[in-house]
C-alpha cells in the first residue's frame, strides 16, 4: 500500500509541476476519473446542469455587473453560478485527476474540462511551425467551444485545479476571441474551501457539437505581441517595459527543467524580473492591490509586455496587470521563439535579436 500511495503522489506531482512551470506537457489520452462528491447533495451531473435543483423564482445576478475585470472571486462566481449563460471551463490535467480526493478529481460541478493538448498546437503566428507550440488555429478553437454551446453572449469562467498558469492561459486565449471571460482567483482549492459544489464533469473535446460558434471579434492584437513588436519595445524603454515572468534562475540564464523546448538560455535585454508566482499568495490567491502596486511601481505609466518560456505563466501576469489597469500585452512566442531567433539552429538567426539578448548560451538545437 505504501508503494501505491507513493506512486499516486509521484504522478500527481509530475502533473502539477508541468502545469505550473509553464512547460507544455505531452498529449495524453488518459480519461478523467469521476469526481468524488464532497457531500451528499453534490451528486455528479453533466455539463450544463450545474445545479440539480433551484428554488422556483430564484433570481440570478446580472453577469454584466462583473464587466471590467478578468479575475473573479469565488464569492462573485457563487452569485452567478446557476445562471445558464455562465459556462465553466476548467484546466484539469487528466493525469492529476486520477488522484482520489485531489482538487483535480473534484472539478467545479457542471463544468467542461480541457488540458494543454486541446488549446496548444503549431501556430502560424510564430517564426516556424517546427517550434511545436502556440495557439491552435481559430477554426479549431471555435469548433472546441461549439461543443460547450458557447455563444457571443456567454460569460465564460476559466479555472484551474493546480496549474493556475494553464487556467490563465485559457482565459487569455478566449479574450482575443472577443468573448466575455473571467479567471477564477484561487481555482478549485478556493472553491472547495468555500464549500462550492463539485462533481463529475466531462472533457470538452469528447462532447457533441451543440452549435456553430463563431468568434464575435477575433483580434490577437488586443493582448498579444509579435517578435518584431517586442524588439521595438526593448528599443524604446521610455514608453515600454518588458517583464520576465519566469523563475530567477531562468532570468539569470541558467538551464532548468523549464528550459525544454528553447534553443538556448538567457533573457531579453533590459527585461525586469517579476516571477508570476510572486503575484499570488501561498494559497494561490492574488495578492492585495496595495502590495501589487508597490511591487510593480517601477512600471509607472509605461506600456507593458510580459513573457515567459512558452506563453503560459505570462498569461497569469497579464491578467493581474490588466486588472490593475495597466496597458499590458503578452508575448505568445515567448522565450522559445526568441531563443530560436537568436540560435544558429534556425534559418532566421537575427543579429538584432542577438544584440538584445543577455546571458545568452546557444544550445545549437532545441533543448530536450
């Protein structure tokens, strides 16, 4: 029994580290196990039936009242939870979901579940499709959301069980589709701590298509920048500040477990290090506004670009900074694309990118 317990704990740890480190885990076809209800009143339900019953005539909160911020608290979500216009999408690792009684095994009741293989793929927006990551094409994202019956009027709440950055990445991606989207502060852990309903939920990509969803206003430029735009920003520090949301070791050019996929180690010249995990407390709850503003006081009134290894951790930083009122964009190509542009391994190798790279160590090929 001791060996089995250790094995379960090890599997869960791998899923958690992969999600929070910003790496892109390999695709997996492991099915999600049924969630373990936390009380007798929390029997499993299917997506779209978040509450088994409700009081007749009970009014729901006007979801439009939450407009203006992307981060949403558990208390705010509970006010609108039973609204049929609210669609919950959870970033839940299928591997982590196999661990009994874990947060991943207890998703928010009535939600749809996705993981990295559903939202990542070779992107035409990057320098090379061989980089193997990025946003899936718009048509694929529209088809995925059609399985949840998303419409232009839906309010989508993205959340996570353990990998907050992956949940934030989903919210970031949906935002550029012109959708009304929120990200749940604290994720499943905070929801369960408040006795929120949990229960069986289904993988979104396994659902039947419910409608023919089309993005109401697809515009990546509302929250994303290209390599060329990052170069221009670095060369204009009076108006722009580039924030590195990776770990201190990564920022200092050291090779770490998160270096996989890049073509070398280093950092973008002049970037300021603010690790994404410093923006929330030990429970995964965003820090109070006063603390955040003190930490980020160096920004002033400048525009902001955040980046990390593969565009995952920077998504969380993007949400926090945007909610604080900063004009912030995330560099989706991230360090992987930047290192590709600097490396002798690419046909693109750029002297400009090299001149704007500090602590550079060219691997000559992709780091495995």
